[in-house]
C-alpha cells in the first residue's frame, strides 16, 4: 500500500478506469464504469490483475477527477474494484458519485472495514485473508471463486453468515474453468440456493 494516501480518501491510487459491460455476478450485462484502485495484500495466486497489488505504482488521483470522468458516459452504474478497494476510505468518492446521481457498486474481499455509500456490495471472500464478520451481513451478493473442491465448503461456511436476501454465486476460476465448471453445475443442481456466475466479459473479449 502507498503510505501517502490521505485518510479522508480525497486522493486514491487509480490503476485504471474504463466504461464497459459488467461481466460477472448479479449485475452481469449492465453497462458500468469501472474504477480499479491499486493496492492489495490479500494475495490470491490466481489473481488476473497482480499489477494492481502495489499501490505505489499507481498515481494518486483526486476523487473529483475520477467522478468527472465517470460522468462522461451514459451508464450511471459505477463499480469500484481493485486490488482491494476497502484498504482506503471510500466515503468521499461515493458521496461525490451519489451527488452525481450514480449507482455505486463495490467488489471486495471484505478483509477491511466497510466505508462508502453503496447500492450493491459484492463480497468475494478469499482464503488468503478471510473477510471481517461485520461485512458478511451487509453483502448483497456472495460470489465465491471455485479453484478446487474445497471451495464448495468455503462457500457454504460464508453463506451461513450473509443475510437471507443475499444472492449466492459460484464462479469457476478462469484457468480451471474446464475442470471446475462441470462440478459447479452439479453442485448448483443439487443445491439450488446457489447460482452460477461466469466471467462473460472474457468470453465476449471485452475489458
């Protein structure tokens, strides 16, 4: 993590920002503006954006500038992701996004305290750094990445602690998708409280 980031969150290490179609989970298929912040110490070995881990590699950007860019596009949903975005105080960013009449979505491992004002919280817990217990009941969506068979039990353990209205998803890790997808299909058919999430943006070849 960068050490010179103000605690009030008015400057954030912006890795990239882009307008695209949400590719996974409950909001799949929706136009959305993605804000990817640098910095992560969760350390998933299969992470496909390892270049996001070191916050010092990414320029500190004023939240006013980030919001200004988001307003240039017709879609009014903004996804804040990382890295692990909750390393930072996201109150200022989300207050400004809401003032601009944007919907605010976050994708987080839940390893850090929740900050920000959110219309949708996608919690994707990781074994490498488990989520905080106080985050689980707030999740709108629990999305568990399935890399091996033990991840089904990991998913069930966390499903016990989310709200009854939380959507439950199992998503094959991309490099293991041929192996894990048939297992997920069988699991969801036997346990229909779960649904399947696919990384459709990769199939569609979009960011």
